[in-house]
C-alpha cells in the first residue's frame, strides 16, 4: 500500500471525485473500475505496471469512498466523471479494467470512446439480456427481473439491507473454496474488508445504485463497442452474479473481443494473474 497515492478532483457540478493510483509515475492511464461496493484501493500488479509504463487509477464511483454522492448517477454520469479526470490529467488516451460489478462501468467507458481497450476480469455480464437471463439461478433472476420492472424498488431494497459486513458475508457465501481461501487469507482479507468499509463510508446508497445499474438492461449495446476487449474468467469462479457461461455470451456479442479462461482459477485472478492481464491490456492499447 505504500506506493498508492490518493487524490480528489472538484468536478464541474461541484461534486468531488476520489481516486487512488499506483504504477509508473508518468505511465499510460489505466482506469480501474472496482467490484461491488469497493472503494479505496487493493493494488494489483504494481511491479508489472511500473515495468510496462502503466499508471493504474482506481476510481471511486459516486457515493462510494472519497467520491461524493450523485442522486442522478448513471453510466453516462460515470463516463462524464472519468472524462473530467482524464482532462484534469492532461491526456486523452486511456485503457480500462473492470472487475466483477465494475465490468459494465468499464464497458460504458469504451462505448463513449474514452478508452482504447478494456480488460473485463471476472466480470458481470448483462444479466438482463435474454441469452444470459435464461441461465441465471432463481434468486438472481428475481433480482434482475425487479431491476427491469421496478428499478427504484430494487435500489431501495438493496439500500435497506446492505452494509460492508453484509456484502463481505455474501461474497464469502458465493465464493468457491479456492476464492474463499484467497479472500479470507491473512494478507488479503484486511485489504478487502477495508475496501468494503471505504465503499460504505457514506452508507449503502452508492452500492445500491450501482447494483440497480448493473442488473438492469444496459443503456449501451455491446455489439457497438469496437475497441479491443479482453475477457478473463476463472472456471472455478462460482459467483452467480458474474457470467454464468464464463464470458461466452460476452465474447459472442462484442465484435472485437478475446476470451481467456483459466482452469482451476476463481474470481481472484485480478490479483493472482495481474501481470498477464496487464501485459495483454498494454498490448491492445
């Protein structure tokens, strides 16, 4: 954590955007879209990023961590926040990584042309799309149906029950033995729990809105995303809210994608295979 530097930016509408960065000092920007309820930083691939000339920016979405809440938060407003960040940094070329629930937020950046390439890692698919919805277990399908029929109700229901501890317990429950051992390890668990605590420091509203946006039909078409997208999935990932077919449908819908499936690996590949993920991303961008 010593290499992580944190910043805040005043946005045009008066809100503040928080992010946390590491890697090569003046490297190419990589916007990292963290998983569900996460803020702050759990660094990955620090040495590889320095060697490859990449600067990773882990951005807190509105209402999480150091980023002020936005009652109008949407994929469009998220892209606007990142556009302001890129303008602030004086560059117009960037890459993106989306982990778990962060996947649609990374793909939204690609849809708006803000990034030149994306890595989706253990990412959530568009669960509301018919080809994916039919594969979901009933409890997840019920949430996705509610996100389609009454998104305000889903958001309110999630906000009423979600806490950092609740989400930690849910992640542990949904994870297979391999991921559970990794996430609960003495070195990783304190970092993960701190990231969730940071994510919920303003309450549950930021996470609840993210969940509504991620589970409802996405307002952009995957078929229109022309930049390269690398899809990374561990075949031992048991999460029911990632991709039930380990990226197969995503790979079919995205016109310029490549699917990487790792045997005997779970969702924690962002940390266990960070060097390979960053190397491929740098090569695409």
